[in-house]
């Protein structure tokens, strides 16, 4: 019996990070599925999704998406695709790197 932990994990790649997208869109019944559409087209599953209605009358939908183990090109292309959706008003992007990669 092999007692080592994590043998099935992929090797650490310092070029991978968690891509974060903060999206503000028109509050529409199809908004959330449309915003997540660019990820599903690429066969990607977000590691975190949080959505809430915002605005004085609930007219906006704010969606925060985290995509773990992303690369810069994928994150850039996803942001472009999400920005191109007709109901999206704002897309802010950021990334989280492992503390070991920063040092």
C-alpha cells in the first residue's frame, strides 16, 4: 500500500493561477447561464460561483466566478467572451497566485 498523499495530483505549474471574474449584468432569467456559457463551451467548471441581485430595484445581477488552475490565455479569452455578451455591463478580472509563486 502506497502511503504517499497526492500522488495523483498534477505537477505544480507556477504559470497556473486562479482567474477571478466579477461580472455585472442585466438581471435576466437567462443571465447566469449565459455568463457561465463561455466556460462550459471550453469544458471548464468554475471552482466558485456567487451570484446576487443588486441595484436599487434589483435590476442588476452581480456574479463572481473563480476558475482554478487557469492560464493567462484562457483567462483573457474568457473575459473577452463574457464582455461580448449583450446583457453584460461590466467585467473586472484579477488573479490569485499561490503564495509560494510570489516569493
